[in-house]
């Protein structure tokens, strides 16, 4: 029988048993040599450089203007002074305000001057563009100029604002049927609700109708009717057997949206009357002026009122 030479894998088994511990030691050393050949500095090597931060990859943008720090919140005594000094100029008696309404206005003052401060300042800057025109048209229609601030709540003075659910559009957030009733064209090709001056003329006609119906001394009635609908408000007053708006507010005879609407309007009336107190910027021409209307009261557009009443019934 031919004997084949042992391969390298059989070398260890071909050696005498007495030499196995020595060769085992040598074999272990040979296995450690590759690890020992690596530089010791690798175990303490510097970590790879971190990727650049996300902010370094952003495109260059103009810095956002920094607003003044929110002023200290007014004390209870100062709030009472603000109510007493401001609300009579808007036809309101501070003594008649329910306690719940006062608390809600105080909360909104905090919201607008602290939480949503940047948004309110941007809204007031847009108002500077439209307020002079609105006041001029309202004086011509015998309306108090404080109604010029309604778009603060309606659209934040965004002439292209639109409500996805109701379909209201423009500075004054007219519904399509009300806009048509007061002389605006609304069609797929032309929507005059988005035209600031034409929409303001329609708003002046509508507010004049509401003023003639509810009285010059009832600004909150006019605001509630603008938001809730004049026939809806008249129906709520009749059911409550009152001519005062406050029982409807206290007993929640008005929808939440309308109650909140009144709170927002009164809060913003206080802010625009005293912008320096809350460290907002507002042009002097855009601040409330309490002078009487220049023009004599215009005649009531009866046809437009009838058309609106028929469309709302």
C-alpha cells in the first residue's frame, strides 16, 4: 500500500505527544500576531467627525423681526381702568358687563399679548393699510368708525381670506347670498368679496341696516347680528323676552361662536385703543377716533334688507 505524505493539517498529529504543549503555545502566539501588529493608537483613535448640523444646511432667509418682550400683565385695578376708559367710547357701559364676560376678556388680553403676540402684530400691520379707507366710507354712511375693526376678527385683515366650511370670503367674510344682496358680484369668474373697497361698501350698507334695526346705542347687538344673522338674533331676543344682549350671553342663548366673537371684538377694541400699553405698533390714523360721524345718517336700503331677510328665513 502506497503511503501519502501527511498534509499541513496533519502536521500536529505527526509530532510526538511530548511536543504538543510547545506547539500549542506557538500556535496561539501565531494567532495573536495579527492583532499585535495593529497600531495601539487605533484603540484610542478619534471618533469620526460629526455630520453638519441641520441648521447649517438650511437656505439663507431673512431674519424674523424680533418683537418687544410682552409687557407685564395688567393688575385688576388697571384692568378696571382700561374697561372704564375704553368701553364708553364704543357705546358700552362697563358696569353692565357680566363677570363671566370680564374674565373672558382678561384671558383674551393675555392670549393676544403673550401667546399670539407675533400674529396680532402682523394683523395690526395689515390693518394700517385698510383702516383709513374703511373709516372714510363708514363716515359717509353714518356709521361709528369703531366698526372698522370688525375685520380683525373676521379675516385678520387678509383680503383673500376664505372659510372652507361656510364659503365666506374676503375682508368682511361675506357669504355669497349676503354679498349678492348688498350689491357684490359673486361668480366663478368674478368675486367682488375679494375687492377691499367694494366689499367695504357692501359691509357699510349691511351694518347700516343692522344699526337701523337694533339702534345706534347697541353696538354688541349689531356685532352679534353680523355674526349670527339679524333674524336669528331678533328671534333669540324675542324668545328670551328681553331687548338686552347680556341675558343671551349669560344664559347661553347665543351660539358659542357668537359669544366668542363678542369677547374677541371687545378685547381687540381695548388693545387698539391702547397699543402702547401692550407694546404693539399701530399707526395713529388706524387708532380709534371717537368723533361723531361727519355725514348725516343715510336712508335705509329697504330693498336690500328685505332681500336678506327673505334669504335667511
